[in-house]
C-alpha cells in the first residue's frame, strides 16, 4: 500500500484473471479461449498490416471493422462501437451511463468484473438472487428503476435467457439502460441485436475472444441506439482515441468477413461440449446445461477444490472460484476432442483413487 494511492485504489479488490502459464505442455481449460486458431485469412490480413504504414496512427473510428460488422449483423454503422476487448467497453459503459452512487443491478452469480467496475466508478451494486439451480427469476429484473448488466449466457454457469425474456426485461425498465454481455452467445444462444432497433435503452456487447478465436488481439463490439454509441465515444475520446491498433483492425475486419470459419469451429465445440457433459453426468457429476463454450460441474462426493488440485498436478488447469454458492463447482472450458478425452480419463482416475474424506 502506498500513501499516494487514491481512496478508491486503496479499497478496490481487482479482478483476478485465469492463470496464463508459460508451460505449453499443460492442457489449458481455464479461461474459455477457443481451442481452434483463427482462419488463415485473418492471419494473412494481419501480416499485411505489418508494414511501413505502422508509422501512422490507426483509424480512431474503426470504420472498416464497423462496416464489416454492419454487413454481417444488418445494423447501421452509427449503431456500432469497437473497443479494446469487451472488458474495455464494459468499463466505458459504467462511466458513460452511470454517475457515482447510482445503483447497477446484476445477478448475484455472474462475471465478477461487473462488481470491480462498479467499485472503480463508485457505483452501488444490487445483486439479484438466482434460484438454487442458477436460473434467473425474470420477475426480479422487472421495474427495477436501476441500470442492469447481464451476461447471456451467464458466466460461469452457462445458463441462457431467451430473446423473449431479454425483451421483457428491456421493456420493463424503460428509463434505464440494460446492458447484455453476449460473450458466449454464439455457442447455442440467439443474439438480441435485432432488439436494439426497437429499444433505445438496450446495449449489446460481444467479444472476439471466444467465438472468434482472437483473445490475444483484444477486440469487442457494442451495438445500440446511436445516442448510446455516442456516449461510449465521448468516454473513449476523453481517454484514448486509438484503442485499436492497425494490426488488430485488419484482423478484426477479416474475422467478421470470414464468419463461416468461426461458425464451423463453434459447431465442433458445441458437439464436444454436449458429448463431454453426457459422459460427466454418467460419472455422477451434476453438470449445468450449458449454452457456452464451458461447463460448470460439481461432484456429490469429492470436493471441487480437491478435483481442481488433482487435475492441476496432472497437467490440466480448469477454473475454481472460492466464492459462496459456487465453491463446490469447477468451470471447465471446452478444448479439442483430444484434450477433452485426456480430461475425461484423468477425471476417471481421480474418481477411482480418491476416497471421500
Ligand atoms: C471473456 C468475457 C469477457 C471479456 O472479453 P474480452 O473481450 O476478452 O475483454 C466479458 N464478459 C464475459 C462474460 C466474459 O466471459
């Protein structure tokens, strides 16, 4: 602790990202990265961007990326914002749409960055309870008269809300912004982007880190009414006009153009997920029905923390959250079929060699 720190920084507990180990021999199932690489077209576009033009600043408005997104999603360019990862866009939202001491509502179990941003920007949190099965009770999100942020599918559970349920929440909080974080929407859900044409209080955020296999590039998109997008641009341009570099712009544009590549990989991931979920259930695990590229699982006999440590000692890293209500669960990202076969074999061994204690 330094005497020079602000009060906010003295008090804040930052987000803890999943471990990024240097050892490449580990099977890494802890941060929901895509196990398949981005397409050759994306890589070539980035190689081409490595040129003498790097002496020039990048396009601060990301026009080509927005045009490609506009083309893919059928949304006008002035309804689209490009950010340095969706985390940056979320942070901009907390600044653009809330004042200090405002309340922001989100589920009690969700992406833990929401609470960190709330603290950073001095907002109050209203944590809405979920059912014991981690289901949303939609009625708890109606008429709140508070801004709302929801991950759909939710993290780390994988639970999905339907478009109809999203619309009900947006419609029943007309004076407040509703932010839907669709980080995992392409693994089984249906995006609510269409609804932004009807509701000026809805902002949809997506990331290139999961579905598009570009976690290392740092790109996210937001979709909403032009007034909301202008609000985000005001924050961005009061902070850093060039958040996306030339190489990232080239890769992001090509990823949207070559969307088919991502769809094919998502299809493989969904098949692997459903197969692995079934096998785990047969081994006695409780597995939350997932609509994301991860599963959330718990064993009735062996503690999650113990399984986590056993897996780690066998070269497999998954995610364990030491938090109330979810501290007996593991979140496991879906890897390739080969990786998941090794995972299942190791789980098998752990179950057969671990006695209940
Ligand atoms: C991974 C994730 C993000 C972060 O995405 P980046 O674009 O990599 O910053 C945001 N929200 C949720 C729910 C996520 O799981």
